[in-house]
C-alpha cells in the first residue's frame, strides 16, 4: 500500500514509476502478440496515467489499424499489461490501446497492485481519495499542531462505518464493514449515493481495499474536473443537523440496491452530464429519464377487467369479416395498453407521492422539450427564468421517485417552491 507521500504525489499528478521490464500481451485467445521492454508509468499534467515503453525488437511490432473515433475498438486490438517496478512491486492493467512512434505509448485508465496475505482480514476496509471540495454535515474537528477545523464527517449504518475527511484539495473516504457479500458492490453503491448527495460525479483517483486475504490498490486516470459540473443535489448537507438525512439516504440506497442494481444512477448520471448544457436539452434529458423510471419501476399492475372486450370479440367472430381486419381488432382489444406519462404521474398524485403542482410542471416541461419552437423569449427573460425554475422542479420530482422507491423519508430540498427550503419527503 502507498505511503502518504506517495498519495500526495498522485493527487498532485506527480506519479512516476520506473520499470526494468514491462510485458504487453494482446487480449485475444489465439496467438496473442507479446512485447517486452523497459519503460515508465507516470501521470501527465491532466492526471491521465500514461505508459512509455521501449521495445527491444521493433521488427516484431505490428501496427494496429488506425482507430476511427466512431467505431469501438475491439478487445483483440487492446493489450494487457504486467510489470514489476524497480522496487519489486507488481502492477497490472487492462484495455491498453497502443500507439507507436519511436517508443510505445498508451493511456492507462486503471492501474492495479495486488498483494495476497496468508490469512484473511477480520474486517473489510476501503479507502478512496477523490479530488475536489464538497459539502457534508461535518460533525468532528480535525486537530493539527497549528489549528483545528470542522472537516470530518463520521456516521454508522447497519452495514458499515464511514468517515469522510475533507482536505484542502481532495476528500478522503474510509469505509469499515463486516459485510462480505459482494464487498465491491457495496463500495460502488456508497460512491453512487455520495455522488447523488453532493451533486458531483465522484471518481476516485486512488482506491484501496482489504477483503478476505487480498489488499488491492487501484489508481485511476483523472477523467473529469469535478468542479466544472454540478447537478442540484436532493438533500441539504452543508450544515451539521443534516447528518441524519445523509445517513438515512445512504442506508436506504445501499439496502435497496445491494441485491439488484437499478437504472436510477445511470439516469442521474445522464442528467449530471447535461447539467451545464442548454436548458432545453436539460429538460429533454430529465423528462425522458423520468419517463424511463416510471415505466421501469412505477407501472400500474392493477388487474384489468376484460369481460366486455371478450364479449365484444365473441360477437365480432359471429360476423363474416376479413381475417386480417379481425386480427387487427383482436390485437387492439386484447393487447395490454402501456399507460403514458400523464397517467403514471396522475397515479402518483393519487398515491400522494408527488403533488398536483409537480404533475402539471412535468407535463409542461415535457411539452417544451419536445417542441422547442413553443419557447418564446422575451426581453426581460422572464419566460426563460420560469422554465429554469420548472426544470429544477422536475429534478425534485425525479428525486421524489428515487426516495419513494428506496424508502427514504427524511428531508429534501423543495426546488418547486424556488425557495429551496427543506421538508419531509412524501
């Protein structure tokens, strides 16, 4: 496992590893190409992990076909890396797309170091480092030789203990658990829940885990400047008294999804990516996400009485009509009808999951997003401001669907009031 100085270097994009021999193996079953040579792995000024390797015999190197940006690279054109650095530590990486000049280069998205112990760990641990500063309900002081600061957030759930330590330029998250069933899934769910709560897509730069008898260190290329995008979060977390809301949300999220993954986070991520885009695009992505969630998780399963339809078909069968026409009528009468967005939302209003106002706003924004020509700009921009507020209200509706599905009953930010104050979730 890396020392603190090593961690600081990685956070500052100053990682540098030297290797006497690196082995690159083509990811194919038959006759994979293998290249060996000395080289180095380092971070560039953007935080991307790069490989630079000197091949001993270039005559054995076959140029890969030029990559078309519109075509996915096949696995057989990618390479697996095995290497031992000058200190004797072994490293691995997958899915390298090689480039050849005077030397071989490639970007490494995920670099791994695995250490096996002779005995199993009694507790499972995870620690990850994420660039950026985030709002949390900090409840403990960090005391140093020169100062103390309220920058630590500690809490416990039924599944794990968590400590979040906010530093000047990065966040350190420590997880301790005895849950051995799919430990990696638990960690992924915690990161997802923290992403939703902060409104940022949290990508660990460093992730360290201990499970069973394995210590695993994973280093990731820095792919996104977290401070450039932010989606309005569902819960206010910047003051101390919101710690219970934070804890309940994460507990409910992990409990609901640890058995079966869902589309909620993928939908949230799509909205996150569009959060700084054109408002009309935000509206389209958001309302389509809501429709998808409603169709997947909120379908009306109430039994339908088909007695009248069956009687009608029986009467039609007595009439001599074209077989094709009869089959069309039969399909129309017997094929289950999927309720549309309006019907699904109306049912949620009836079930007191969402308000009548949110129902109307969502339909209006869906109409705007599908027919952009209906948006009329005025000199004072009042109409556009109204649309922005309504997009925020639709985001609240999205969060309410998530709350209802996972069973979260704590406070949330009510964007539909444009006052952004908290109240209990329905």
